[in-house]
C-alpha cells in the first residue's frame, strides 16, 4: 500500500488575515464561507471548483499596522497564479470575482494531475491531510479543525454573530461508489455537529457545517473520504 502526505490581479482587495498559511483549512480561522467541489478521475487527476465569500470588513483588517507578517489569501487572478506556480501539478482553468453586498465572492476552478497536487493546494503544511491507497481502495483524510475551540466567552459571542451566515461545504465526486465519515481528532464518530448536512454514501458525497461550529469545536472535525 502506498502512503503519501501533501507538501508543500485582478482586484484592489488584499484581505490579510490571521492565518499561518493559505491552505483551504487555515481559511477557516476567518469570517468567510467556503464551497469546495472536487471531482476525481480513476487515475487520481481531477478538478477543484473553489468559491469563498470574504467579508468586506477583512479588507480593512489587511490595512492595519502589524498585519504585514501574515500571509494573504489569494484574491485576484494573479494571486492564484502565484500560488499555483509552486504547485506544478495544479493548473488554473478559470477565475472570477464579484461583490454581493457585504462580501467579496471569489470563484476559481483548477485541475490537478494527481492527489499530491490537490493536497499540496488544500494543505500546504502537510499537517492536516493524509492519503493512503492501493489499486482497489483509497482513503483521504482532511482536517477542518483540530479542536482548539474559543476560550474567551466575549469573543465566542462576537464570532457567533459575525459568522452566523457563513458555512463551509465540501463535496467529492468519485470514479466509483464511495463514502464519507466525519470524526473527531481521535478518529471517533461522535454526536452530529449542530446544523451540519452530510451525504455519506454514493458516487458523490458532501458535508456542510456552519462556520461557527467549526471555529468553536473542541473535539476536532475530520472528513474521511473512501473509495
């Protein structure tokens, strides 16, 4: 059995936020919504359609003194192109951005030639994803949160209000029948996450969580895809 781990302009918005790296799951540390739709081919190649909604308030955050040391979310087409320059197995197919009231909406479609390329984009640190597979079975784990939770009660209330209308959604379409299971950081299946919507079986599986439930989780949230 082969095992691998991932490795590692458009607009006037810079939207710097308090994150360590760009990968998809570090974006969860901010007030935004994410939609990620992955389509896998038999040979491990496929496409990733990514859309995220960035609260406009984050644009002003990026101009505050002292934030320059934090990395920037790719917002313009050139930002995506620079990110993908480090990932030769990823290619940008399309890009668009627009405003819809309170949010900046970014949509990008990419193709990847291997699962290594996909995980390199989703998790540049290589610490929140893993893959194992053979000719007959595959398993891909992605960590939405390790479960640090929100310790400060006042901050908890503020985040609950700000993140109220944002969700994080991911779907994966397999080349054959597959499954999805949601576990905690220990790999155990616990109580359903409040407000979650999960499709666990079929050629296409998906999960959707309120952003607040991810940020406030103390048990951790993993998605395990098998096909």
